[in-house]
């Protein structure tokens, strides 16, 4: 049941490519606001600019929102009482609404040719004034209009902006904002192909979808007077607005691809946890006014509020994201890391191998202090997933002496006598072998690590032994004895 006091917000992306981190922030703030207030979070696809439409973009947007945990209540593929939620499926609605404006005299047909508009633009550019339609067609007589229509002249429909007016509106982030009508263009509402522009479709849909709060990026602030005018002409209640601060590069320029990744999917591909990315994005322009920096989604929902959004641009600092990623990873239990490791394995060179859960849990347990990303578990310790294919030449030079193969053979023999060994048993066996060979423990430990892992460093060698198990460990020792060439 629709409750008239219920908060309804929307994320209204245009499917022009990938989901931008700025888009994720807008979606997140809408989501948090809805969840905090028991409201409804709508996804609406604003695809009326056919020149910028990218096939597949809607699916990838939805995939990214779901990955990030921003489940929407209404929208494409979810349904709802206010659909369709894709603007290109709502064209007749916009056309009917624009007709209302024409009938009222609040909009007018414009038959200006692209050539005429271009010339006007050039002239205004020369005069260094920002582009504003000169209202040539506002003054056409009825007969002139009828003549054009009977000739099927291509035309657009423009908003009639009153002269000499100051629009004021309250923005939840910026407070009172003011716009002079002198600076507002007679915006095209309906294009000659029958498609609405963003402004018309956006306002009509926000109204028809009962949107109570419009939370969106600052770049849309300048559109507000046009939108306010449309609400007035249609006689509709104006929703509350909150314009979110710009995202900036560390040098305070507008966040751009040139200085780093801006697509959410790039961060996912790099292995950032969604919890870390969400936490990071949440703090780009919002903080609850205390010292807390690490938030889970439920904590964000509990603390989020529009008045705590900052006006000043938010700097995108990748070091902070890395730190948050590390912190969120640290907070996960081994069991929570397990499915993430399985996902990574499925995309790795080991995708065709099977590993039991308890084996992987042991790997996670010994490696977790050494990882910043899940994939580090594989990249820093590939030897848990396959026997080493080669041995680090530096470590070989330092650790594999002429006497090493004989010593390793004795060690392997000692190991083979152990029954169900744990790491302490391996350790005792190594000490015993070292004593009987009258050699320090280190002369066995380092080459043993090399034989098991191919590497010179890593977690404790007895832990590696326990994880790999006796058979595998002994096989690796023998393989190393036969493969590593002893310095002459
Ligand atoms: N379609 C616009 C965009 O791509 C939506 C702006 C708004 O939320 O009003 O960002």
C-alpha cells in the first residue's frame, strides 16, 4: 500500500557507459536515505538521449548496483507500481504533458533550423555571453505556426521562462539557493524526434513516481530553476532537493579518468571489497560529525542524514580506500574470506583444481596478516595451490649449498617416519635431523622453505608443512633435490 508520507527517492542514471564512482555515490546516498527512513529506493533509467545511449550499459549498471549491495525496491527487472522505469518506454506520457504546457502557453514550438541556431551560438560566443536561445519563435503568429505545421517542418518545443524573476529554493545541502531568470535558457523540452529532454522527462517522472527527495550531483544544481518552473506550470508539489558536492582529484580538479579509475567495475576488478568501496564512497561528501571512519552498511544506514552532507568538494584519495580495504579485510572472519578466495581461484590459473574448505581455511589463516587484497592469498602463496614450478634464483644462491641435497634427503626420511604430524612434530623432526647432522637448524629450514614453496620468504615453514601435508611436502623435497642444481 502506498503511504502518502512515505519517503521515495530515486537513482536516475543515463546508460551512457559504465557506472561512475560519482554515480555510485549518488545511488548510495539515495539508498541510505531510503533505508534509514523506511522509504522506497527506485532505479529509473534515463535513456532519452539516443546519441549517448550505449547498449549493455543498463545491465552493467544493475550488475554493479547489486554487487555493491544497493538493492532497489522498484525499477527495471524489479517492477513496481509506477513503471515502466525506463524513460524510452514512457514517451507518450511526456508528449501528453508537453501538450498541456503548450495549451497553457507555457511552452512554444520552435522551428529554428540548426544553421540558424549555430549562427546564433557563434555570435554569442564572440560576444562572450553564455548561450541562450533568442526567442525568435516565441513571437511567431498563429498563422506562421500553422504554415510550418502544415509543411511538417521539424521543430522542438521550448519552455517559456518568465522575464525578470528570481527563483529561490531550499536545498537540503546548500540552504537557500537563488537563480535569476535572466540566466535561464528557454530549454528544449521535446526534441524534433519526439523524445523529451532530460529536464521534462525527469520532472514528469519524479512527479508521477511520487518522488519526495531528489538527491543528485551538484552538476544538476543549475537545472533547478527550469525544474522549479515546470513544477509551477504543472501545479505540482516540489520535492525536496539535495545536491551532492563534486568529487575532486587530489589536486582539486574535477575527478577525471586521467588521474585514476572512475568506473566502479575497475575497482571491483582490482579486488577492492565492496564493503571498503562503499565505506570510502560514503565518506566522499558526508561524515556523521564524529571520529568514526570505518562503517558497515548497517552503521551507515543508522547514521546517514542529509544535513551532514558537506557543501565543499570531496577529494578522492586512493590511499584512504586502500587503508579501508585493509581494515575491512582484517575484520572478516576466515569463513567470510573463504567464498571470496573461491571467487578469485575461479578466475585464476588454478580454476580447474579442487580444494576442500578446510584446506583453504588453513591457507587463509596463515596468510591473512600478509594480504591487502584477497588475490594476495594466491599471488603471495601460489605454492599452496600448486607445487613450485621454479625456485627463486637469489634464494637458491644463498640457501642451497653443496651439502643441502643430502641434508634434505635425511630430513625427508625423518618426516616420512612421522604419523599424522602437526607443525610441532615437523619442528621436532627437523631439530632432530639437524642435531644428528651436527648442523644448525637454519641450514635446514631455509632450503626446506625453498623446496616447499620455491621462495625465500613467507609464513612459518612448519605451518606450510602442516598445510601441505606429509606426502606432498616429501614429494616437493625430492623434486627440489632433483631439480635445483648445486653450485660447483
Ligand atoms: N539522468 C541524470 C544523470 O544521468 C539524472 C540527474 C538527476 O538525478 O536528476 O545523472
